[in-house]
């Protein structure tokens, strides 16, 4: 009797609506799985059309092309003699479902619709799909004619069922269902399901990998069993980066770990495991067995196929492995860099242009491009033909082979220091030194003539000449003169992005990179339509604190000593006149709060879901040793006033890599108004009343002493 099973799961870099590319990647993963002896292959969520189709799910085209790809898979000799589990949207009785389609040898075994939809944060699945709500029930699904002709089936089971093969029982979960309080794997496991599969479309957030790993290991620790998790990887056309982490676990231990960040479009994990290990593990858990004796049974789809072979005594088994986690700084160095690579190759541009100011944010962005170049060189060295073909297309040289990241960076990244009359020599030197060390093609230019020309037009029309505050001007004049400089830089950046390669006799254009961090966006500490307005922003979802740690990591790991002086310099926009040649303006002074405080406000506002009064109450406790109640109140009121005054800027925010769960990105993630009563009269009055009560109580206590 066979009892050892070889199973496969994968991470695929699918692209929304790229049906041809998605099909080829699915076929390649099945081919690899079969080559390694697997008899079951699991793929990521909605892999046929790509997860991030969003409102394209409403289009009949998306359903039609998904069916066409399914037909191509059923027809292919690659999919024979292995159970294939693929993800696609399916319409049943005029209702759209997010489904797993499981087939074997040109016959569909089961269509299993998702039962718990992701509908928070970045996810809007209820907008496009309906959850299957009839637990342990199936219906007949009438196959479209194009599929009937291939499978010779008229109907197939549709609903909440499990597969009973000749040697084991397999049950499906889809992404969110693993995260729900009562996951299907609990009841499925009690009903004798031994292999659980989870097809995910789970995106990268800093420090999130451990949660995924914990959920999978805990699922099999309590209930025993084998658990396969597949995931999307890469950028499929949006702000999110799906970070792989495919895995295979059994009885609370990990047996195969996929990479979290890599440039491989197809990654397949296999493990050979003994079903008797599941059975003996479960035999000892009497509480589980008591529950199992009372559970309602699942409908079983009988499959005349075995995952094991008759003669498998000498088949070697997989060994447990310890999961290796990346530090947050490593995650930043890898995730946004992979996202940039996908964006660059899929947008068919020739590289990036980065306004490099000599500060931490733009330096961090330059480091990400350099990290991307390091990963590209590493992938080429490891024999990745797709990466080599893509890089040759980007640099327009069919025989080019990248070997040195600095040399590749010189071809792909153009950096530009845009000096003005308020720029200091120090920032100019810091930018130039970093550019030399990462190898970018660096330009230095002066924007003063353009700024004077724009202000000159205003003076010509109105007869008025605005002045900086340092020269006697009002705050309105001061702000307008700062913003002109910032906006001129955006115009110059796009001009050079479009024409700098032309001026050097090379083809193509460059993507403009933004470098506003998540904390600046939260407070609106940026000029609308300045250098924060770019094509994409790889650091727009990362906090200033994490960025500093990342820059420190790059300095040490990538040997970039220029970053040392950038790290210790106080952050400044350099938009106001210098005082005796020295910077007179710093970001934290301008904002009236520190970046560390901003991160706290951001997390309380978004994650803890506090309004002004709720935030005040929480910070009273958090900061009780460093602030009086009145100081806490002043800080909270300052934050909410500035946040709400500048909230409109989020409607123009550059598409940014999503890495921090308190991102204020209005476009998809943070659906709040952008026109507020910025005085918050009712909320602030509640805070003030509470402060007075606390101060009276304090006075009474002091009086007793």
C-alpha cells in the first residue's frame, strides 16, 4: 500500500489581464511539479486572469478569456496525470464567484467558490464577487459549451465539497478563509481531510510574513494534516507587491519554504510526506477525535486517482526546515526593488529618473534602484533567462549581459540634483557622492532662471513682487515662493525624463521616481504637484524611521559610505533662504512634530481607528511620563489640524509601493473625505473639557499634599 505523497505548490508572478503570459507561467509550474514527481499542483488565487483585475471582473471579457485559458490547460498534455488546482472567476446562475477549478485528465472534478471574501484595507472582493454561503452544500454547474466539448461533461459539482482520492482526502481554502475566526480547515480536518490547500493573493506588508507562517503552522498543530499555501508574487499592475512565501507544512512544522522576494516568475515547491504521520499525529489528540465523531460530513467528490504509488518504501521523505525571516530593513531592500523591476520591464521604459536632493528619502530611493540592479545581476548569474531577456530589452542591447550592479545602474538610473538659490553646498556634494557610489548617470543643474521667470510673470501681471519671510514677506508670500521652486523641479524632472536619453543618443524614456515617505504624506508635508508628483514612488508606504534603518543597512551591506553624512544631516526641504550660508529650515520644525511622533499618530488614526478624542485618550497613557495632558492635547490638535488641511493632497498622491498599514493613500486604501472642517470644534472641545478636568484633579491632589 502506498502512503507517501508528493505535493506541489507555487508562487507565480502573474499580471492582471495578461492571459497569454499567465497561461505560460501556469503550464511551466505544472511541468516543474510533474518533473519532481508531484501528483497534485496548487496555484495562487485567480492566477488565470491575475488577481488585480479589479473592476475588469465586471466585464464578460474577463470571464470569457478565463474560460479560454482553462480550455487550453485542459487540452495541454502537460496537465495529464496530475491533479491541477487553478484559480479563476466563474459565473454561476448570473452570480460571479472567486473560484478554484480542480481538474484531472481533461475532466473537471470540482469548482470550489471562495466562502469568505477579503474586504478591508486594500481589498474590495465584495465589490466584484459574492461569497458562497451554503456550507457543505453543492449544486450542479452547467459547463459552457467550449468546456463541454473538451471534458465530455455536461455538469460538474459546484460548492463546498472535498476530494476523496484512492489514498487520501483533500480540502480547499482560499486566502482569506485561513484568516477568519472559524477557518474551513477546522471542520474539514475533523471530517478526515488530510491535505489542506490555500490559494492566496496576499500582499507584502513590513513584518507580516510571521503572521502567515504562524497561521499555517497553527492550523496543522491543533488538527494535524498537510497544508499547502500558494501565493501570487510580484507587481500585477498596482500599488501592491505580492510576496510569495509559498510553503508546505505538516503537523505544525514547515517542510518547504518559498522565497519572499525574487525575480523568478515561476517558483515551485514540492515535498514528499507520509500520510501515516498525519494519522498517527491525530490518533493521540483525544479532544480532536471526540469533536471529529460529532462533525457534519462534507460532500465528497470521488476521484479514481492516487497521490501515492504502490511501491514507495524506498522513497525518501522531506525533512522539516526552520523558516528564515528577513529583517524589516532587508524587506525594504528587496520588496520595493522587485516591485520596481516589474514596473520597469512591464511599462517598457528605458530606466528611471530620480531627483536626488542629498536627503534621506531620495537617497533611500536611489538605494532601492541600486538594490534592484544587484538582484538583476544575481538573477542573471544564476541563469534566469527571462531576467536577461528583459534587461537586454530595457538597455536596447541584444548582446548585453549585466555583471556589475554599478555599471547596470549607470545604464538604468539617471539622478539629477536641482540646485536653487536656497540650496546648500553640503546637499549638492552629498547627492553627487552617493550618485558616484551607486553608479548612476548624474546631472547637476540650476533651476533659478526658471523660478525667476515664473515669479516674473506674476510680477509683470500684478505689479507686486513677493518676498520670503526672511526678507520681510508675509507667510503667504513665503509659502508661494517655496512652492514655485518645488513645482519647477517637477516640470524639469519630467523634461529630463523624456529627453535626457534622446540627448545621449539612446532610445526610450525614463519613469520619474517620487520619494515622499508615508509620514510626510500623512501630514501633507509636501507640495502638491512638486517632486512628490511622479510616475511611481517606491518609498511612499514606508515610515521615516524604517527608511533610516534601511539606509543604515545599505551603508553597511552595499558599502555606500556616502550615506553616513546623509543619515546624520537634519531633514530639510531647502526652500527658504540660507542664514549665513547655513540651512535655516528643518522639516521637523516646519511640521511642529517629529517623524517618530508622526508614525504614532498614523498608526492610531488608521489601525486603532481613533478620531481626535480617541487618540488623545490613548496618548495620555502612552506619553504620561513625558507630556502633561495639555501638551498631549496640543500635539493631537496640531496633528489633526494639519492632517485635515492637507488631506486634499492625497487625491494626487503618486502611486506608491504599499508597505505600511497606516498609509493615507486616498486612491485605494484610505477612503476618507478630503474636505474637512479643519477646526474640529466638537472633537477638540471634548479634549479641552477632559484636559481641564485632569488639571483640576491634579491641583486637588497637590492641595492635599
